[in-house]
């Protein structure tokens, strides 16, 4: 209950003044950040995992998001955007930076191999899971970057259309139409979920 009250006070902007009045590592700020981390970690991780398709990379990028959140916590302004929108904008920028750096540095990732080798599934299950993931990734590759980002925000980050619209600068109805068309496109590529 106390954590919820801290998060609510942050969303209302009262924490900004408290942070300016106290030292940077105050107990309230630590509690607030802990609450933010616990509340949003899984949603941020899922959003990033949808975008990068590698568990280890998603973990690294999620930690970068929370590092940036911690360092920019004092600059959040509730008048500009809701807290979730601000946080997911940071996440989107971290993913975009990751892809930009990847274009410059074409490196082979051993994490992807480790993920394949160290799986605890039986070989048959692992093969079927890989086939399902491959079909899903191929279907997702038919979407544009904008569409894929919206799908990741909707299903990975579990955001509402209104929040996605606020984050992307589109209208709520436009987000709904894009999601509907994406789902139709994915269904035509994959077929039914049972066929996965």
C-alpha cells in the first residue's frame, strides 16, 4: 500500500520537489525507484524481448532502461506525459540505439548460441519450439518497423491503445486500425494459433 502511494505521488509530480530538497540517494527516492522497478520491470522486459528476440540482449537493454530512468528521474514532468509513456519512450529509445549500434558493429552474438545450447527442454520440444519461434519471427518480419513497434507495445508491454497513441504521437483509432491490420496480416502468414 505504501509503495502504491509513493508511485502515485511520483506520478503527480510531488517527488520532484522532494528530490531537489534532499540528497540524491535519499531513502524516499530509493523506495520510489524500487517501486517503479518492481512495477514496470516485466512489462519493459516483455516489450524489449518482442523487439530484439534474444533473452540475454533483452535483459541487458532492460537494465539500461532502468539506469537511464534512475539518472533522469529528476527530469520527469507529469505535465508533459504520463509516467508510463515517459518510461516506455526511454525503452523505445534504448532499443533504437541498440539497433543503430548493431548496424555499425556487425558482431556475432554468442548469447544466441548459448540460449540454444543450454536449453533444458527435451530435444524434440526444443526443435518444435524453435520451429514455432521461427515461423512467428518470419511472420513478424513481414511487418514494417512501425507496425512491429506497435505490436511490441501492445502485447509485449501490455499498453492500452490510448497509451500507445500518446507514446507514438498517433491517434487512438489509428493505433487500433494498425493493430487490427497487423493481426490480419500475421494470421494470413501463420494461419491459426493451433497451426503454430
